[in-house]
């Protein structure tokens, strides 16, 4: 990549080609907004985030990704989530939600991140107006000139400058864009490590998603469409190395002991990956001609599977707000974006963090309170409806595509 003069100019420059950044590029194209995408991986390669992780898409997310033409590109359909079972080891009571009780076939569906990445790439390839800088990395800002942020990109052939009316940081929890803007972030380490894998059990998935909560984090089974479950197994960070060293038989025995026998005997497990559970929340999401979305704005504990769903709603709201605008980086538009996102962001952050902290607290005095809470939710239709709405992605000012409305 060589220095060019004058610098290329774009209405919107998205830094980060992962789940949210790629989805935003597709949403902007649908809204008639020209955009450029900065991707660290070269053509024919996939970002590391598109691995064997299992993504739980809320109904609102399924609606939007279908409208954007992404889910139609999946090689196989996602696994529907028709029931959600939540319980906690050592506490009595449990919560069971059924989509049919709310007139739905499913709360959402489970998709393997690798398959989703391939579907996104197939859809991106259909966008003739999209400019893709790859492989390239964000290297910093060089000020603001004539209503444009000047961005330095670093690639295999050197550095270049790009100008954009609006720069979108979609580059993850350790966002370089956020740091370059001087935006602080609050970080909390839950002292948990999550092991992710594909798991086969004696009972094939039947649409039920299970979340078993423990002192060291959740153990969840998500129903995939390939007769396997997507496994999330949380352990304390202190024992993560020891758990990683277990052979498959010992690892399965550990997960079986943590989860129980609701899915029958665990028979086999695929390759495992490990991920620290952290909460990273940006102090603010906008700056002059810049906005943060997805994990760059907020990275959540994966309990309750809120992260990507929340980030996608960031992206879709931004696309709605700037559609048709002569200047997508105008301060009033960015403030409107923040206002629209505030309720959803605040409530989802509070739900995820509160659930992670309360359910993993080993204090004996909390056990009867948690048990009573589980019993109350299971018997109170209003509380269940509130949880179900959140599980389906309907919090706050919901983007039109999430509601199944053409935007």
C-alpha cells in the first residue's frame, strides 16, 4: 500500500471487518450510504473471530440479517431455540421459557461463527460500491480537515491516508480507534475463562437451550442444526490451564458433572478454544466525526448471549440515523444515535453484568434469595415476558430491520 495524493475520501470509513463491522457495511449499502471497510485479514482469509464459537442470534437479529440477505448465504440453516432452561447449581428453582407461549416458533437461532463469517463474506462480495482496504490496520488519526477525519492506515505496502466524514470504530474490545480518540473504558475481569467447543450428547438437540449457572461461570448447551450442541463451559481463571490440559474424556466428565444429565450422556467434544470473560465499557461512544459500535463500545460477559445482538443493534441504528444525510458525521446525527441507543445499551449492560455477578457469587446467604428469584420468575408471566422480550432482542428503541420492518 503506497501513499496516494489526494487521499481517498469516503462518507463512512468502518475500521474492523468482524461480525459487527461487516454487518454495518451491508446495512449502509442497503441504506444507500457509500462506505469503506478496513480489514486486517487479506482476501480469502477470515478474521480470527470467525471460529468455532457458537453465536446465539435473537429473533430481532434473525429478522435483520435476513433482511440484509446474510442468513440466506448460510450453507446450512441455524439451529432454532424454541425453549430456554436456566438453573443454578446448589439453588432450587429454575426458569423455563417457551417461544410458543409468545406466539413464536423460536426465540432465535444458533449459528457457528465460521459459517456466519462465510455468509457475511459472500454478501460483502455482492456490494459493488463497497471499498475494502485489506489487509490494512488503523494506525491513527492525523486531525480533521474540511469536515473529514484524516485516518492513517498501515498495510503490507506501506502507509496511506484516507479521509472520511465519519469514522466507525468496530475493532473490538481492545479498540485502537477508541484509544486514539482518547476515550476511556471501564474494564472488569470476572476471573472466569470460557471454553467453547462442539459437543455431541446421547440426546440430539431438540430446540432447547440450557444455561446451568455455577460459582465459576455458566455451562451452556446451545442447539445447533448439525445434531451437536454448542458448548460454553466457564471455569475460574485460576484453573483454566489445568482444564485446558485435560484430555477429551476428562474434559467431558468435568462438563457432565457441572451440567448434569438433561441432555443424556456426553459422548464427544470437538476442538476447544478458551476466552477470558471481561466487561469493557467505553465512557462515551462518540467523538468529533467518530462513533464506536459493537465490542469497541461495550464488551459483555457472554452469559445470556447478549453481545453480538447488542452490537448489531448499534450498527443498524447508526445506519438508520445517517441514511440520506448529506453529512453522516454531523454532530446532531451522532447525538441522535447515542440517544436512540441509550436505553437498550444501559438495560442490556445492567442485565448481563448483574446476572454474571449474582449467579457466580458463592455467598450462602444469596442462595435462598436466588432460589426465590428463580421461582418468582418461573411463576410470574409479566417477569417471564420481560425476559423473553430481552432474549428476542427487543429492548429500547429497536431498529426497524430488527422488527421486520423495511427500512
